[in-house]
């Protein structure tokens, strides 16, 4: 299963908003440097979906705002 995520780094608060069945908007406090924001997005998705972090993989959009994650 694939999930589309639009990430907003450097936000004041961390919020996850479900837009549709496979689409989310996530605001994170981390800066988009050295993969810190991507790592935090995986942590947030993991807790929201009740899935271990090891089952979530970033497939596309490593340096972009729009990302695609795979749930295994």
C-alpha cells in the first residue's frame, strides 16, 4: 500500500491531517536537513497508523515536499 504525504518542515507544532484514504499532510518541527524531517514523518505515521517504523519506507521524494511512502 502506498501513501502520499505533503510535508511542512520547520512548523511550530506537529500535526497530521488526513486528506483521503491514502493522502496526508504532516507538519513537523524538524528542519529538512540530513533526513531529520523524513525520519520524524516516519515516526508520526507509525504512531498514527499503529504500524512499526520498520514497515514504513520512503519510496519517492527524499528532498521534496511531496513524498510517497510504502507500507509493507
